[in-house]
């Protein structure tokens, strides 16, 4: 701390800032901004100091912190031996939220750090500390953190890291004989990636039953590397006794002892076992209106099945008479959950890549975040602490206010001078070399083809003439294999699928002179989940023979976040992305560990590309200053029209149905409850207004909520002829299936005769 304090005095002291202001000719506005930044830095330093004091004064917290460090060391497996300065500072600065959660829940803490700087490990350190502290305090079961990613690729890439850290924490828990459920991980993606439920017999297309899983080799295998022994010995199978899709390590020397790994990938299993940490896509939040098991992510489950291994229970339905999610369970009435209801509340909700929550997605998520907060507070008396990471600080305070109705705080504070911060500073080591090539009288596609041929030819020459090439480069030939592996795969980043399709077509015709011919794969929104997983695995664990490896990756914005592969170090960018943030994030996919080359081929016919080309060096050096503010609003009538049904159905299912004498799936049952509680819908109307922060000045939005509830009540009293379920009562249509389901779907048909 003394070094930190000394640096602070030399960088942020009033006399230092005054001297800079005079010598650099600061305006009054610049002086005020510097004073505010200095105040923010003092608060940051105080938080770090307070965290250290809390650790010293709380033996239970200190034990959890020590055990976390032991777990992270096991998880690292020699990749790193200690925390980086910013990482330990972030942990200390946020320790307070584990001691005084109610106060800290009012603030969203944002990690703003260079891509590849260790943000994920920092998050994990705090989550593992919280999980261990939960067990030490008596929370023997339930979710500690729900981590959401806006893209499926992000959640897939991060799953192995989370699994490794939780397996290490479980090893420590066993060694210390700490009571409670094993630390476990839930993968909440659903849809085509993992099944929402495994049925006894699949009745509709897209459903999965036990027979179908048995007939599919390694069905829904999310990780191939065991998080305990780190061998690629993981297989999947279906356990009919406990009705579980299990991942098992076949290594007999593994600490898992051939027992199912603590990983849950079926939605129903996540509700049944409430794993310690849940990772998944943001879209799944829409399920609060449809899945009674989502209650386990914000509060206590309904009950616990009396049959061992069946787990927690939820709403009773025609196919689950006692609320147990295991088909044909004969366990009878469930018993009460084993914990105080307040202990089931998650400590954290994490939001990765916060800057992607913009426009309609951000507006819709703001409404669902409000619902999650209000219902968790109603069920447990607490709100989750929200942690986030973002690629930009432009407009972050407004974005957080709109999304979460909380204040925002960033860590670390921006340095007083570029490249001269305490946590980070410029070094002489090269991370990425950026080159812009402006084609003259040539198409971008032609130039990209020539670049690919040149780069791939150079790698092949290194393979066939290692002595000559290494002599020219003045390096030891012993590095040949390393260089081939590190620079032998090129990423071609395109802004449109049309551009990327052209790259794939060129691989069939334009690269004919390359031997062996390059292998190419695409990573775009059209790439299936299983293909994505296979491609990432091939990139991280390349084949021994060069001719069987992937040499080219045609990638869209899908790849601009969450891909962390050391072997990707050459990128060709076909024209500039429309957003500066995307340029920063996309180019950060290369050079994660080794120096990288980024070649940008601008479309000079576009004025913006030509303008950036003319000042390319400044654009790269100060790109973060050009990042656009996040466009987002919570108070949109169009968005409210789409979300209201989901917000009310969530309250009916997660708040009211557990205290009702019958299920609330049909209008008849809901009518019975409303007769018992005549003001129920009126109370819900007010609760949703409060959750969304609608005040007296929001007259039109308040009226819109009132009109919706009037229509819902009218349909409840006099249901339309085609009404079957309470979801059919919504006057604005069905609840959203996904947070991206903002616009109405338009049918597209064609007439073959024309």
C-alpha cells in the first residue's frame, strides 16, 4: 500500500495537477474534470485500504480469502503464480460487498481493463471467495452468482475457466471438510445448444428424450477437458436413475473418481440442483415468465423432493404432480427447503461485455433487470450485487442508471496520463502491430486474397525451408514449430456475411497454388453451436500434422468478444467496422499472449474508412476516445408494450403461485385466486411501476401499464374463446421468448408460379 500511496501523491496531488494545468494550458473545464477524477481516485484508494482492513478484522472472511487463493493457485496450474496488481486491488476494493451487501448493492462495479489482462480470473477470485464464505456462514446450497453473456460464444469460451476454478474450490472444500453441497457450475443456454428438459418420450420436434441422448455419442458435451485432472477424458451419458445428463472423466487417477463432474447443462437440472455459479446467455432472463424453476435464480425453491438425488421442486403441473422435475417421481409431497429462504438469494449477478447492451436489447433487459431485482427483494429482502465489464467508459453512468437503476463505479480509475497509470503502464514489449493498406484501383476482396496467399506461403516456406527462413529472420531454427503454430492461422474479419462468403469461395479457387491447400472454417451467427465448440477446440488444440490444421478463420462480429486463444496472432480486417468499440474488441482477439499483426484494408470509397486511413496512427493510439456513447433508454412505450406480459406472468408464477392453493396455469385457477385477493392485480400493477421507476412525470407510461392491466383483467373475467392458459390473457400478445424478440415477426412466403 505504501507504494500505491506514494504514486498517488506524485500523480494526483493538488499541486501536481495545478502544475500540469499551468504548463499544459488547461481550460477551466479540464481543471474541473481533473479535480473530479482526483476525488474518484481517492475513493478508489480508500476502498482498497478498507478491504485490507476488513480482511484483517474478520477471521471468517480472511479464511475464505485464503482458501480462495489456494483454489486459484490450483486452478492456474502454473500459468500464473500471483495476482497482478490491479486484480488484487479489485478484490480488496470489492470485499466490502461481502460484509455489507445491502449498501453495496446500490452500486454497479465495472471492471475496465485491457482485453487479455485477466478480468475473468479477477471475477472468479471474488466469486470463489463469496462461495466459500457462503459455506462457512451456513449457506449449504443454492446459487452464489449468475453470470450472463450477451453472446453464446462468450458463455461457451468462459465455461471451461469457470469449471476449472470451481473444481479447484471443490478440492479445497473437501480438504478443509467444509459442509455443504459440492461447488458446481450450471450452463444455462438452452435452445439448440442444450436441452431445456429431457423427457421420457419426445413428442415434438426439437425435444429430447433419454433414448435419443443415449443414441447420440457424447450428447451436449460442453467441456472436453476435465476440470480436475485437465486431461481430455470427458464423456457424457444419461443417468436414468437420477435423470441426469452427466459429464464424467474416465481417468481413473482423477480426483473426480469417475463420479459425475459438478456440471449441469440441462435447464431442469439447474433448477433441481441450483449450482454454485450459473453461466449462460442474457436471453434466458425472458424465461422468468415461463419457467417456475427460474425462481431458484432469485430466491428459494418451492420445496425439496423426498427422493434422494431428485433435488428441488417447483410448480405442480399435469406431468409433475408433486412439483418434482424428474418424470413420474413417486416421492410424494416435497419437504421444506433445508435453508432459511433469505439464504437462497444470489450474491452476484455478473454482466460481461456491458457495452453490448444497447438499443432495443438494452431497453428490454432494463425491464427484466428491474423485475429480477424487485422479485428477489420481495422473496428474500435482498438485491444482488451487480458486477460488469465493459470495453468503453463512454456514457457508462447513464447506461448503468438505465439498465439497473443504480449508480456506477469503475475500476480502475483512468490514469492521469496515458500510459502512466499505477495498475498499467506502457512497456517496450510489442503487443500488436497495426498496418493499414489502401488499395488503389483494386477491390478489397482481391487485396485480401493476395494477403492470405502471401501470409500462408510464408508459413509453408518456413516448413519446407526452415534453415533458410530462420537465417533470414536471424532466429534459431529450433523455434520453427513454435512460429508455425503461433502464426500459421489467419483470422479474416468481415463486417458482412457477403464479404465472408467471398473469402470462403476464394479458398476454393484463388489459393490453388498453396500446398497443402488451406483449411477454412467460419465463425458467424450462422455457425451451429456444436460447430462453434469444435472449431474453438481445434484452434486451442491443433492437430499434429500441419495439413490437417485450421489455417483460415472467416469471422464476423460474433468473434469480436470472448475468444481467448493464444494461437491467433494474425488478423486481416476487410474494411473498418462501423463502431470504434467493435474495432477495439475485434483486434483484441489476436495478440493475447504473443505479438500480433493486424492488417486493415479499408474501403476507400467509404468516406469514414478513408478518413480513418488518413489518421490511422492516431486512430489506433487513441481509439478509446472515439468510442460512441451507448444509445439506450428504459422509458420506451414500444418496449414496454413487448415486456409487460412477461413482467406480470413472472410475478404470477414466481411470487403468487407458490402461495396459492392450486396452480395458476389457467384462467379458472387465477380467477379463484383473484376472488380470494381482489386487489392482487392492482398490487402487481403498482409493483411493476415501482420496479421500472415510473414516477408522476411518466404519465404516458403509467397510463400504458394501467391500460394493459385493465385489458388483462377484462380478459380474465371474460376469456376469449381460444383462451387456454393465463398467457393468452395478455392484451398485447404472448410474453417474449427471448430478450432479442423485440420486433413483431413478419411471415415471409413465396409463390413458385411467379
